[in-house]
């Protein structure tokens, strides 16, 4: 996923399994068939879209890295019996800079100015 997200960040859309294998070659010693299998499984689970390009498949993420992390966070919230308590605990654990980001996001949703 990181390879595909990095490609998107660089303005390159879909990638073949060969592209992903080459990108991972410096980091890990993975067989090309292993990369193909993982990409296929991620597509079947709905994390990647794929389309045919000749004999190969081209893969691209369904969601951005941020969107994926958001889904993970929402899933974690759903696992607690008390979402309010979990959210309050989360907010108490972030930095003051992150609190400013949360305030700005909330202000954008409500259309209200919030003092920092």
C-alpha cells in the first residue's frame, strides 16, 4: 500500500505488480509472485482497484492513506462501548499543535471561528 500511495503522491496513478516489486527490491527480498499474490488479495478485499493492461493488472488504492487511517480510527471507535469517553481520551492524548488542527477542522465543519 505504501508503494502505491507514494506513487499517487508523486502523481503516478496505477502500478503493475512488476512496478511494486521493483519499488520494494531495495527494502526486501520478495519474490515477484509474492507481490502479485498480495496485490490480488488486497484487490479482492476492496483495498485496491485493478484494471487490465495487456497481460498485466494495474493496481491503485481505493482510498488515500488518510482515508484508510480514518477508517481504522472509526473502526477502533466502534469497538468501544463508550465512544464519547474514547474520543475524550484521544483528545487528551494529542499535542497542542494537533489540538489546533482539530479545532480548525471543527470550525470548518460548523462555520464558526474558534479561539486558539
